[in-house]
C-alpha cells in the first residue's frame, strides 16, 4: 500500500487512453504531484473512505480528485454525492472530466459541489486553464495541509 500513501491527485477514469492524456497534460503543465489512477467509482469511494481494498491505506487524502462521470459499477455523480455529503471529505476539490455534455449532468454536478466541469476531449491548454482558474493548481503545487 506504500504507493497510495503519498497520493496528491486521484484520477478516477475507466478509459486507459483518457487517463494517459490527462496524466500527460498534468506533466506538460509542470504538475509533478503523485497521481494515483482508479478505474471506477467503487474504487474511488473505497480509497477516500479507507474501505475494502484500501482499508489499510495510510497517509493523507488526495488534494484533488479528477473524476469521470460515466464509469462501470458506480458513476461519478454517485461518487460526488457521497463525497460532498461527508463533512470531512467534502473539502477535497473535484474536477469532473467527462464525455457527457448533458445539461442534467452539468447542473447536478455543480449542485453537488464540483469545482469545475470539463467535457472530453479536453485540450491540454483548456485543462491547464481550468486548473489555474479554479485555484486547484495552487492547492496541488503548494501542498496544502490535509
């Protein structure tokens, strides 16, 4: 579990190609923080709440969650709902990166407290711009206390 102790960015994405592009965009933007990728909402919640396979995980919570909405087993809206309902974990910034441009997904995400919503495919420059505009870049780069 040592690989999970120093996580700073949690990437929850079921597509290998999209995950690779997101990680490349982060590196190109000089974000060198440790990124841990999980493939669905169940893994994401187990990770954050230290349940199931991650019940023994030590270390701080992620400083940022990059979240897809359309995933197997448990979708991003349900992950957001659980995260933002928890007083301790609701402060973790969440950026939705999804293929869904459906108005109801956008509205519900913002109602639940998402920090930003981007529709894939996201160009490197647009992704970097959102990170900078939301203050998430500062939070990640400056390693805010958890």
